[in-house]
């Protein structure tokens, strides 16, 4: 009886591990492009912010 319970527990653990593995593959498939897009957006905004600050500094010097 105990061996049957252990087999049932092991079967459930194996199913859970498989489910988590499959879910993580799906999540990482979407996470990579999202992280890339957010990073690109951040650095793009940072670059344009720096250009705006440089232009403002030049305008203040000229006045």
C-alpha cells in the first residue's frame, strides 16, 4: 500500500515538473523580446534626453 502511495506522489511530482518546465519555456519566449524592447526604449529615451539637455545648455550659453 505504501509503495502505491509513493508511486502516486512521484507521478504527481513528475507531472508538476513537466508543467513548470513547459510553462517556463513559454514565459521566456515572450520575456526576451519584451526585455529587449524595454531596454531599447529606455536607452533611446536616455539618448534623446541627453541631446535635449545639450541643446538647452548651448542655448543658455548663447544668450
